[in-house]
C-alpha cells in the first residue's frame, strides 16, 4: 500500500476533536477485531499466524493481510497493545535511581498482566533465530524488540552528563537484563518467586547497578 493510500485510509478511519484521535469506521473496527483476537490467542500462549487470526476473527485472509502483511507486523502490534501505558511512561524526578525504580514499579505489573503475550512474542523471536541459524527463515521480516532500550535510557537521563557515554550505555544494557518478561522467566519460573518478591529483587538489583555505576565514575 502506498503512502497516499495509507493517509487516505487513516483520514477515513479517525476523527479528531479536542481529545485524542479516535478510530472510526469499518476498517478501524476490523483492525481492532483482529488485534483483540490476536491478543486473546497470545494470552492463551499461542503465537498465531495472520491466517490463524483471520480464521478466529472470521475475517478473510486477504483482508487480514492488508492490515498485517506478516506475522511479525501482527505480533509487533499486539505487543505494543500489551505495553500500552508503559510506552508513555515519564518521570518528573531528577534522580536516576528513583526514576529507574518508578519505571520498574510502573511497568512490571503491566508486563506480568500480559506475561503470556510477551512470552509468545519472545517465542517468535527465538523461533526466527533458530530458523535463521538453519537457513530456513527466508524473506520473513525479523521480529525486533527495542522499547526497553528507549525506556531505560529515558529513566537514566539525569546521568547523561555525569557518566561517560560508554558507562551510560553499559548501565542501560545491564538494567535491560532485569527489566522485561525475561525477569519473570528467571525469578518466577526458575526461582519460584511470587510477584511481590520478583518486583523487590528487580528494584534491589536496579538500585545496586545505578549506585555502582556512579561509584565507578571519576570525581
């Protein structure tokens, strides 16, 4: 679909007022139906193809592929839907340690609520890696994940002038190991911790990493 047609479609399916853009019309309803169906399937632990979602939603395959040309595009949309308010997270604090704690406290309950969805997306990423290693991935677009990078760098923003760029990046990388669905896999599935203890470990580890990074910085 070319850009002009996309813009035309967008104008047909949205109405602007004093508030946020609101989806309207049959196209928007069909896309919403597909997203809701895909979310339901992923929350049940399935990583569905576009065809499987079309069948479950009782939408023709041709129509489904107009909205989501690949499984990757579909899963990306469902993941963004699951992340929801996390993508809009902001903090007014000027203290990086506090900001990271706020991000964890804000995001992890939502991630846990959509745990099955994010694990299904992770499964797609791992399956694609395996097929890539075997040379059977073909022309399928890769499923990439990068929201946590932006969120953590925003949380650490007060340290940009304090830490050397290389140390700032390494801190963000270290924090990414304890932020996301992988945290639940390690602490809940492997260690058997409940939600409260999982969150407490994440907060403790994040605080330790930020403090250690600041201690290593030459005065």
